[in-house]
C-alpha cells in the first residue's frame, strides 16, 4: 500500500528555530516511513510529534496542568490540558486516544502483549491526526501569540496584496518576531536573487523591510543601524553594496533621526 508523497509541514507557527527544525525532521522521517510501509515507525513518530506539539504549546503559554511542569506530564495529561484550553477540539482529543499508546509500541513484545494491531490504515490515521493537530495548534497560537516571523515572510513572498495587509498584521505581531523578521528578509532576498528573480517578490521584500524597520521602537532601530555599521567595517564591499542598495537606502536624515532618538546608544 504505497503512499503518495505529501509536502512536509514546515511548522512555521513554532518560534523556536531548533524545535521547529526537529519537528520538521521528525515529520519527514514519518512520511518516509509511511512510503516505506514501516507502519510501526509511523505510529511511534506520530505519537512523538503530537506529544511534542501539545507539550510545547503548554510551555510557551505558561500553562501548568495541576501545577506540574508540562515537560514532566504524559501525553494523556497534555491532551486533557490542551482540550481544556481550547487548543484542540473534543473531536480531535477523541482521535488522539487512538495514538496515545503509539510511543510505547517501541518496547519489545508490547504489540503482542496488548494485542495491538499495527496496520496501514492506522498509520494513515496517525499521519492525518498529526496534520490536524498541527493546524489546530497553529490557529490557537496565532490567536494568543500572533503570527511568527516565518509566517509573515511566507505571506510577503507569496501574497501580492501583502504590503496592503502588513500594517494590519504588524500590531498583532510580537516585537521579538518583528525583529527576527528583519533578519530573515535579507536572507530571503539573497536567496530569491540567486535563482530566477521575481521582481514583484524582491520589491515586496524591500518594502516590507523598510516598513517593519519604521515600526520598531527606536532602541531596536539603533541596534539594526549599529549592525549595519559593523558590516561596513567587516564585510566585503560587494556584500555591503548589495545589502545597502536593497534594504538600507534610507535617507541620511532618517538615519540621523534614528541615532538622535537613541542617543544613549554608541552606534559607531
């Protein structure tokens, strides 16, 4: 029963880069096991991903079920806490019961001892449940935390109307994510230029950078100007010119204004 390949989730609603990369790797491994018909491995990885998603949500939301550290509770308690907080629906919680014991299937003899069947049909349910829970957690996180830098970058790159929507999205965005986005935009611009450039995307990346920079507090603006000043001292002339042309064509008076507003910072 060969499965068709589905594009892996990128978990762009997870702010922590290492954790997001770990989840994405586990998801790719799960899909590879599904295509290889390694059903038991699919069960175990699905259970692990679901538990990680729910526990991570509890951690970042500051929720301590029954006063306990979320990192110390099992999947069953994490499911209950997330259902209570409205992260997952009652229907999804019921489906979670199907894979609650999946992680334990890694132990020798457990499948036989508990008479649990490891089947292709169950593996398909497990994969779909991971997708469902990831979507529900993403929606809840957006309501409580706002969009992540990765989600905004995806919006800017893929939506022709994103510049009109950006003024509405930024007030909902955590300052940490806005600062992070300032760092991601030049990387995305460089990547876009390296292949067949799309002038519309490049223009939105430039415009988005300047709009977000203007929306940051003076203290954050001064740090970005300071970083640019450091690159002038340390980077190659070509890199400085490319970055300056794309993102730092601010008027001299604008830069001076930023420095004056943050005069307590020794930028240069």
